[in-house]
């Protein structure tokens, strides 16, 4: 199952020259959310990326990925359709300027915010522009401010859909074996007509019966905390991740929260990691179009997650995940 991520590596110092990376995943899943017709399927994902350092502090990135180009929060392809060839698209195309104290980026880039998949699916790569600024000089404390302008749907009239957001992050080590990271974000969406959105984008959010618009506005206040503890040994680090989100643009059904516990790691041969998580998300607490797609429900549900990761050899990972979820009345 997907992990809550530290800030992504997209805005770190540039590699020395042209560099390629890639990954492949094959997965079988069985979904019993419709008891009368349970469904099993096999899906694959393949990604191939490249970075090129134009200068010491300027990097260009691009990546090809499988998946439906009209589905931003998934790069999976179901193996079906009488063995049709797989669809590829460009899911990253960005330029980044990185300095020790600040940086900027534009194009279609990896998400620059500290996130979990309750609000942002790991496959969603925003498009637009943004920047980061390192703040403060306190010993043992790292503080940064990240901002982003996200173009969702560009139109010639005044029905353009976009988002302006920012996140303040503070990280410190209160003890030799402890590290605590906190983040607070605000995402202000301006969504015009929703007639270009598909059912896979709406995913539980309420629409206005009078026309193709969302019933609620989406102005999200998002708070996260990461607590890491290394006292159980190098093979079994402990992590707790908590998140709370409130949509100021919805009159009701506007709150979500999650908590996840991780034990272990999955980076080297022989590593083992286990996770338990619980999340509860009300109908309009988040914009479901960009939230996780691990189950068929984007909102209006509570979910228990149990997963186990094993690294049998270098550069490989075996994962088993169970989601148990309940739709709210």
C-alpha cells in the first residue's frame, strides 16, 4: 500500500548530468464491495523518467507512464481488452531552479507538499508553477514554506478551474532517537463548470442538481504530523502519521482525519515493514478527484488498512494490502 511520503525528491539539488530512472509493478486485486459481482483484475504500471541538469542549479525533468491520460490519480492499466497495447502518456514535464535557501518550479511536476493519500494521491502530478523558501536559523530545526499555483482546467472565459495553495513545514529532532515533523496547509480551489469532470473525478463529492457544478466550494485546511522513532533498532524504525482536513467551503460533511502506524522499513534486501491505518472522510471534506484511488470510494466512508511489505532482494518489493471500508449512510 502507498505510504505517506516525505517531501518528494523533485526539488533537491540537480544530478550531475543526464540520468534515467524507472520502475515496473504488477498487481492482482480482488474487490468485494459489490457482493453480487465481486471483481478480480490484474493491473500493471511502468514508468520511465529522465532528468537533465542544464546548469548546476537548473534541472529539466520528464517521465513517461502507463495509465489513462484522463485519470490523473492512477498510472495503473487493467490487463483486458483482448490484449490491446498499453497506453503511455507524459506524466511529468518540468523545469526546476534549486538554490540552498529557495527554489522554483514550473510545468507538470511532482507534488511539492508534504502529503498523505487521504488528500493527494501519489500519482497526481500538479501543473502550473510554484516555489519553496527555507526559513529560520534555529539549531536542529528546519522550517520551509512551499507555495503552488495549480492549473486544473484552462478556459477562455471566467470558468477556469485552478487552485492556489501553500504549506508551512517544521521539522526537529527533540531527542537522539526522535524526529517530529509538522505541516499546515491551505488549498483554495476555484472550480468553474464540472462538465469536463467524469464519474472517476467526482468520486462521491456532491454536485448541484441545478447544473454541472460542485455543490460545495473546496477551501481545505490540512494539518499533518509525522513522528519517527529509532529506538527499536535500525531494522525496525517506527513512524506515526496523523492528518486532519477541514473544508471551509462546505456547509456540512466537511471533515476528514487519518492515522497510520508503520513498523520496519523496505529499502534493502531482507527488510520488512508493516502498516495499520484508519481514515474517516466525509462527503465534501476533500476534492476527491485528486485523492487516493486505492478503493472505489473517494469520500463518504471510513477505511481500515493493513499492509505488509517485504524486500526479497535488491530493487524489488512484495506487498500485500487489505482495505476494509464502510460507506456512510
